[in-house]
C-alpha cells in the first residue's frame, strides 16, 4: 500500500463540494466529502483501479464515485489526488497539476 496525498487543487475541489452541498444539507455535505476521501484512500490499495486519462495529462487516471471524477496519478512512491470534479464540469478544460 502506498501513501496518498492531495494536491492543492484537489483540496480546493473538496472544499468547494462541501460548501456547495452544505447550503442545503450541512450534515450530508460532511458525510459525502468524507466518502470521497475514503474513496481516495481506496486507491492506495488498488492504484490501477481507475481508467487511464492520458489524453488529459501524463500518467493521469480517473476513478468515479457517485458521479464525481477523482483524477489521480499512481506515482512510484505515492498516489497523488490531482482533482475531484463534479460531473457537470468538462475535464478537458481543467488543469491537472
């Protein structure tokens, strides 16, 4: 199992998701962001689980949870979470580290 880390952009994404959902459902927002973080942790056990998205960036992979795209890189010493994006966002217009 490799450790994982969140990029600055992915932490901003998670914060934005929390704020958006919390407008209507504060408790659900916290639980959902925790679930997203647990899915990121899962990738440390199974880093090849996601599909390749090298069309977007080098070594980038995508794992989807409840519609949200968890974009990450399986590096030699860790799994780096690059972005966590809402399904309505066009991944092709986003930056990935």
